[in-house]
C-alpha cells in the first residue's frame, strides 16, 4: 500500500528540449512562488553504496522517502539506519528478484568502478559494469524513473567548461564507460535523467582505497604529511550534501533529460588545497605541485569543469537546496571536523 507525503514545493518550470520537469496538473492555484503538492513517499533503489550513494540515501530518508542501497559488498561503517542489500546488478536474474521484491518507483545508478585511474587499467571491466547495469535497469524496470549519476569525464577537457549541449568526447576509459551508460538510457523508453556531475567532495572516512580530494587534502595536511597536487587540473567541485539534495529534488519531480550538476566555481586543485590549508590553519608548505602526467591523475582531463543552462533556474525554484562554493563548504564543515582534525577553535 502506497503512503502519501504532503510537502511544500515550488511550481515546476519548463526547460529547453534538453531538460523536462514534470508538471503537477492537479496542484492548486494560488501563490506563484509555492504550491502544495500531494506526492508519493517514494521507494528508491540506489545501485551503489559508496560515498555519494550513502549521502543520497540519508537525504532521501530525511525527506520521508524509503531508500535502499544495493551493492556487491556491504560497505564498511554503514550507518545502521540505512537499508542495504547485497546485489550484483550486472546479474540479470538477481537484479530482477530485487526489483520484484522492492518494486521501486525510482532507480539511481551511482555504482562503480569509479576510480578513474584504475579504470584506465581495466577498461573492459569498467565498460561492462556501467553499460550492462544500465541496460538491466532499463529492461527489467521499464516503468521506474531512472537517474544516472554520470561524469564530467565524458568530455576531453580541451575547453574550460562544458554545458549540457556540448558534444561528449571522452579521453579516458571511465568517461567512455559512463558515456556508454548514457547512451543506453537515451534509448530507454521510460523516464530518465542523466546527471553529469563534477568532482563530488566532503568528509569521508578512509575505509576504502581512495577518498575524495577534500578529505584527502585535510587528512594529509593535518597529519603533517606531504600533499602532492597536480598543478594544472581544474574542476567545478560540488559538495556532496548539495549534490544529494539536487538529486532528491530531481527524483521527486521526475526531471528528465541531461542536467549538469556542478559547483559554482571553477578552481584548480592546487588553489583548492591552499584554500583548505588557509581555512583550517594547516601548513601550506606541505603542498607540493606536481605534473599531472607523473601522478595518479595522469588520465584526467585538464579541465573537468561543467556549467549548466538549467541548474540555476532549478535551484531558484527549490527551497532548501543550495550549491556552495569550495570556500563556503569549507566554512560549513569546519565546526563538524573538530573531532577528526586538529583544528583551532575560534
């Protein structure tokens, strides 16, 4: 039996042909800034239980939805309040059994492999995982809304930034695998959103092989270790809490098409590291610029930067959803990290 959730939402907006936001034709007339909408409490299946997937599950739960994480292995340190089940989504029969049991309203594809450097050494595995799982989701759950968390690496980085209408041209194995998944969804008969997302960051525990740049930089600098940073890599990084809030609204309103989900500032990793050292009063002399080609970032595009024709209008229509700059996120996180880093209290 479905449950219902009464919530305040801004009216849906029309977008270009690249993006569609479903209107609620039965919403009452009145204040053009906010209407009351009767919506389902959604059952959301999140394929992938890594950093982004877990944060999205927390956000969905906070909005009253039922979210279930699914991955081949139970992640270390998974919060007990988060629902999780073991699933190899590339296994068609296993995926079908989970879909029959949960009957999700929406499926989020945010699974790995996501280590860009490791994908370069195992391109076939990356291609198989991303394309096959997307195909299984489309064929086995044709009526469920699908959100694919894609990547800025579908572009080669020769331009400073890329909007939704830029033609993709990936320069690495990870980008090619994600583009293959995008193409599968674009041929899907159901409702879907391709959410190309720039570097997602925030605090995370070191319980896997590689952590995001924000957490890595703070951990190394706080420990007094050298932090090697590529001197010519640019990103439009987005704070994980902001990305999760945007994905949640997209799921609730069935935003469809292609949307670039990125932070408001184009910043080099070197400048970002120095910003963090300054904000957290850490030793900036530990930051050592290196050539990207001589580091684990060897296969990254020079410019992994996204812009959006649509995101600013969506953000202006969505209450309690924001998109913070690296400096704003650093200030926000500072009081929350006193137990993790030797930060001076002011």
